């Protein structure tokens, strides 16, 4: 899960947009973008951050140990 959190997040958002295309309007960075959704770097970054924090939430809820600090810093700074 940790290794492919970005890919899972992107697939999640692409599926949402497939089911409910109007939800794209909720994302200002997609408004005037000519880049295909699956290639959009801002969507990829958002998806990774969203899914990573969702992952952290479930780790805390289920009392699993937190990931190494380096992974958290990587997500926060979007490196």
C-alpha cells in the first residue's frame, strides 16, 4: 500500500470522475487544464497526498505503527 499510494489515489479520483464527471468542477486546478486527467501533475499530487493521509488515518484508527518520518516529509513537501 505505501509504495503505490499515489497510483491508488489517482485511480480513485479517475473512477470518481468517470462516475460523476461534474465533480471535476470542485477542483480549481482542473478547471482550465488541457492536460488529460491521468497525466495531470496537480491531480497526481493531490491524489497522493489525499490517499497518504487517508492511509495515516486508518493506521491510527487500527493502532498500527506510523510510517518513517522520511515518508511523511516526502508527502508534505511533495518531493
